[in-house]
């Protein structure tokens, strides 16, 4: 059994250890400990200075690379879509700087942006599924030969959207069918009302944000995205390509759940639809008008810096 004598011996041992430590720390070990701490502090300061120098040098190099990319990109993009009528379609929420950056590159290319359309949450809202099915069923007759095969409402609505943007009477002017389809999409709240479109687009640029990826809530938690969102935008993208003949899907990332990645993962769709990744940065935005020009010439590609991209840069139109 542990008795009082045991506790007394233990307490005496603790106090002796403390006393020895104090004596040694204040005496023979004081200088050694102080010198060691000083050397460590000096080493950390020197390391911090070296890291700061390296960081400044790296930032200077990156700034130089960015200026070079901008200069080269301007030369590549300028005139690549001269006079081409393009409609820009925003699929769900897209960061403003990404949207504006894509528009700036299209402007540099000489393209005429005839429409800037934003699709609403009504495309993916589960509570509006029956409304979408009803509208899609009613639009199939109006679409005629351009109606997609099967009964996927998203594909039908995507085809209606593409006809509304690209439908013409054999020239640049929009057809009555195009304006009628636009009216119906707006009436059902699928498309945000915008400026009146008078000319039919020759190509479509579909810009998507982080739709399909896990989202961070206000309290910092991670909220899984509705898996149906990815399917809807992929169906819309495929229909847009089938109807227009020249659609490019541009997104900021290619992470799991991203729409760009979903298209690339499907060999059948990737064989028809051109994608551009990395549009959150200048390099990706430069690729957008070049990819549109290539698609108009019949070239399909997946452009970006990822391993599954077919090329970093779209080919010059007319290049062998």
C-alpha cells in the first residue's frame, strides 16, 4: 500500500529536482542555453530573409510571365473571330471576373457578341422538375427536326435555347421561331431577361462556374452539390453543340464534379464538344476565342493544362 512515507519521499524528490534545475540553469548551463537559443533565433531570421527574397524573385518572375502571356495572347487572339457572331451563355453562378474576362477576350478577337444570356436556377431546381417536363414536352413540336432524341427535358430545353440564340432565316437576322422560343424560356423563368437580340449567333460560348462541385456554406461547412446539376448542364451543352454546330464549354476548373471534367470523362460527348479549362486565369481566357475559331473550322479539342487535355493551346485556324 502507498502510505504517507511514500508521498513524503516523492515530494522531496520533486523539490530536489526543481532545485537542481534552478541551480544548473542559473549557473553553468545558463550560458550554453542562452547561446543555443540565440543561434536558433538568428538562424530562423536568416531563413525568413532568404524565403522572403526567394518569394519576391518568384513573384517578379510570375509578373513578367503574366505580361508576356498577355502580349502574346493579344497577338494570337486579335482578329481570330473577326466579324463572327457569338452568344455567351452563363450556366448558373459564374464569378463576375471570369465572365468579364471571357468577354474581353472575345472583344479582342473581333467577335460580335450578339447575346449575353444567363440561365437561372430553374434549370436545376428539383421543385420545378414538373414545370420543366411540361415545357419540354410542349416545345418538342416547335423544335421539329432539331428536337433531340429521347425524352430528357434538359436536352430538349437545351436545344430550344440553342435555336433561340442561333436560329435564323437564312441570314444574320433571327427567325420568328428563335424569338418565340426565347419568349417561352423567359416566361418559365429559365432565362434571365436581357438586351434584345436582333442577330443570330454563329457560335455559342457556354461559361460555367463551380456548379456540380461541393460548396462551402457561410459557417465554413462543406455542402455536397446536387448531383443532378452536373447532368443538366452536360445535357444542355451537348444539345447546344448539336444544334449550333459550334459550341465551346469554358470553366475555371476540372476537379471531380466540375462540368468541364464531366464532358471530358464521357468519350462520346468529348468527341463532339470542345472544352476550355482554367478560365479563372488569363491563359484559359485566351484559349476561348481560339477554341471557338477552331470549332468553327471543324476541330474539336479539350484545351488546358490538365493531363486529360488534348492540347495546351487550340490550333491556329488553317494550320496543318
